[in-house]
């Protein structure tokens, strides 16, 4: 009997992304590359030094000229050999709107 394909559990559309991110969790700092971005989170290529459930602060830029930086909190919800899946826990009222606007502007181009 053929197995059903896995069900997508993400509540928001993911878009490809390629930009640097700085991660801070307690006294640990790391640099990585965000590979996809959604309103609810992102996937970051980073060395595997963080565990699932780890809370962190993430800073990244939504534009290639790095003129507008976004900082938010998140929690690791998935680990892979080459990175981590992070669910955002927004720390202010502005950041969700900035990310939503970026996503909507890219969806219209596709």
C-alpha cells in the first residue's frame, strides 16, 4: 500500500531567502545563513550547537544592502544536519508587520 505524502505543518508560506543572520542564546553567539523565511519562522544554516527548544535572539536584514535589520526572538523547533528550524516569538509590534510586508512584496513578484 502506498504511503500518503507528508502533510505540511507550517501555517504560513515559506519563501527562499539567502542572507546572513546573527544568533544569540545566553552566552552563545553564532553566525549563519537564513535559507527560507515565513511569517512564523525561518531555516538557518548554522553549525549544530543548539538543541531543539532553545530560545534565541536572531538579527538579520531583509534587503541585500543590509540597511534595515530585524531583531526578534525565536525557539528551535527542528534540527537538521546543516541547520535549524526556528519559530519566531515576536518581541515588538513592528517586526511582524515588516516581515509580512516583505513576504507579500515577494509573493506578488512570483
